[in-house]
C-alpha cells in the first residue's frame, strides 16, 4: 500500500538534490570553518555561499543572516536577545513591552511567557477574527510608549491564514519615523511562508525573520534568523563567538549547505509550485466542504496554498488520524508541536470554534510529491472513515 503524505506543514522529506549537496561535508569536506587550513577554508567558503543564497532569497545582506538549529531557536534568540539588549534603556518600574497574537506558534508564545515570568517584559496578546486575521486597528491601539517588539507570524501553521505582514511593517515604520523614544522592532515567523509567499524583508518591513529547514525539504536541526543591520541583539549561546557573535557553536556545515541548496531550489520553481499546489488545494477544499458536518477553518481567500484545515463534528481528530494512517494516509490534527496535548487547539478556540468541535480538527498539508490521485484517494477514504466513526459515536446512534 502506497503511503500518501499529507503532513508537509509538520515536516518534509529531504530533497534528493539537498542530500547530494550535503554528503561531502560529512566525510570528505568535514573541516571546521574556524580553522585556517585547507579543509577549514573549504568549509568556510561553503558556509558563506549558503549564507549568500539565503540572503539573496530574502533580499538581505549576507551579514544579516544567522544560522541556528531551528526556527524555535531563532525565535528565542530574536525575542530574548532583543529584550536583553535594550533593558538598559528602561528604568524604575518601566519594562519593555511586546505585542504578539494569540494564535502564534508555541515557540513565540512560550518565549513571551518566559519574558513575562522573569519580569523582563510585559506582553499584550492580540485577538484575531474568525478567520484568524489580526486587526491593524487593534494592533495600533495596543502600542504603548514602551513597546519595543511586535511579533506576528506570516502564515498560521494550523489553519493556513496569511497575516497582513507588509501592512504591519508599514504601520511600524510610520510610528518609528514619528520620533518615538523607544524604537519598535518587527519580527515575523515565516516558516510556513518561505515556499509560497514573497519574502523580501524590505517589502515585508521586518527587522527579524525566522524560519526552519525541515519544512522546505532541508533536514531537521537547521534554521535561520534574519537580523536587520543595527538591530540590537544579545546572543543566547555563549562560546566562541561564531555567526558574527550572535550564536556561538561550531557551525553545522552539512545542514547549512543543505538549507542553502533547498532555498535555491525554491527560488527556481516558486511560480510553478504555487500554481500546482493551489490547484490541488482548491480541489481538496471543494471535496471536503461537500462532506456533511465539516467546517473549513482559516481565511477563504487569504490562505497559503499548501494548508487545508477543517473541523469535523461528532468525530475525534486523533481517531481520524489513526484510521487514515491505517489506510496509508498521513495527516495531522492541528500543529505537530502541540498535537500530543489533550487540550483543544489554542488557534481554533481563538477563532471561535467550540472546545468540543475543536477536538475534531484535521489538517492536510500538500507537498511537492502530492498528486491529484492522492487527493482523490484521501477524499474517498475520509468520507468513509467519518461515516464509520460517527456510527460508533453515541450521539449519532
């Protein structure tokens, strides 16, 4: 039985070309880039080539790219590093103020909660509308004289809604130009956007942008952080001062090379990937919406091409996932980072889905290997599984 993988928002397989690019750096070109001998210099050249590839993709300077171990690490570095760097500008009972949204990835939410618990900052968590979109008006009203950071994800990883990042960037730029005492820095988690949306940091108006490799056909364990020039940041890993003193630790050359290769592959085929993925997504949405008792979640138009999310009445998400898995179909029930918890999705409850219905969440995420035949098979299996599970539920008997 062929395995059909519909969980690309959780992780992706390593692209064959990425794996090929990485292989020499495990056993032949294995030098430490901090060394001056031939192997070290070769590693250094490869490191900087990958950095240039990422910078070019983001419309940034090479020195503005910091390689990390994950998007989570990038977020911790950006938020904790910024607050630590500017704490000296605040006196007495004043603290730096952060604004984020209630539907952010747990990496952002938990980092903000840590800064609250340690009294390093105060945090405002903005609500979203029923489609998961942040309000620019509410954001503007939430800004205080002490606001120093706005953090808003580009694409929600559970429901696929696209946030108005360029508009937020323009708002923050205008406020900063108005002569504030404390500059506002803008961060976005672009993890789910890299393959499908414009990611030029100048157009977005961001000072900090984080993403990871394993969502874009690079390996797990590699991420990156764009840090706009002159953005204050204190490193969170002390040591040898690698990555322009932002992230100490010997660089993971094979994985960095893999990330650089993955980025170039995206750049070459982005338009075709968007068209193909959007077509498959639209078919999937149309067919899923026809199944009784299913509610699609996320914005109907402002959504990323690869994520289709819904809630199913009268059925547990975990039960659907297990039955789909038995049929060779891999999907998910919400975010992979929180799906092991029994609590309903914070994203779904934030957009007005009841806790009971939120337990019936389902997410399909399309990848480069997904075919129209895969979509057809998923629809056939899903409708049968839902009917079977509802017959087993007391309220449907």
